[in-house]
C-alpha cells in the first residue's frame, strides 16, 4: 500500500506509462521480466540478486480500511452491496462480486486481489527468510524512503542525478486520514478480530501489535 506516495519521489517507473519518456529502455522493468516466459528461473533470480529490492509495509488495520475505500471507489455504478463489516469477514468479497456483476469495472477485481493479499507473502521465502533487501514502513515513510534513496544513489551511474525528496515531505496520497479509519472500526470489535485472524501472519512476521490482545 501507499504505492503512489512512494512512486512520486522516484519519478517515472515502468508501470507509470503516462510518465515514461518515449526513448526509455524498458528491458529491465519488472513488468517485462514478469511477462517474459522464455527467461529461466535462474536468470530471473540473477536480476533479483543484482537489484536493490525494497518494499514498504503498512499497519494491517489501516491498510485494510484503505483497501475498502479504494476498491469501493472502483466499483463503478454497482450498488453498495458490501459494507465494511462484511469485508472484514471475507476480505476478497468485493473481488468475487465484481467478477460476476456487469456494472463493475473488471480492473477492480485485480486491484482488490493485489491490495487485499497478505503483505508478508511478497516479502518472505517459503522457508520464512526475508526475500528483499530493505523493508520500510508507511508509518515512517519519509525517514525510510531517505534510506532507500541513499542506497539507490550509491548504486546509480555517476552521470545520473541524485534522487531526492522534494521539500523533505511526503503527504499520504490517496488517504482519507486517521479519523476515517477510526470511524470504520468504531464499535466493531469483531471486525478487528477478523482482520487479526485473516492477516495473522502479517502481525506475526511484520511486528505489528494486535489491538484486541491489549483490550
């Protein structure tokens, strides 16, 4: 989550096709590597080992609230058939419904699946080892992104300009704020428990505290 906030300081990247220079070399973009069916696993592993691979995580509670708000906005003209409580019980319910409703934009299904999946599944190997070079947190976005940019600047070709965070400030883009998140959970302890159950591995591996454990 928070991909927009992270992409902005980095400038254009492969997936932001509207920002990509016309003469850009897309050969080593992750989308290209992902779609390259001729590349062997060993070759793909070499790219992974050579690159500086980083990721940003977010508190599972606020992440889930953000997912609900974002995916709901993609449901188009569909009636509001899924409330927040129902989604807590079944995190992929919107995607399931959107896949069978003609009123729903088909892209919402993929967005939902990507945003609702456990974060740790993309960060750890099958045997539980960290698979990336650095894990930052959205809660400390500016400080952690500075660490990322420092490492990228060390590795880049000397003729390229340094990446910097303008004004040393990163707003939470696409966020409706902490009050909105609190309102969604207000009086719904069951929802908190469901999130802790559905995303228990995120709490376990990423070090986030469970609210209900301290109640």
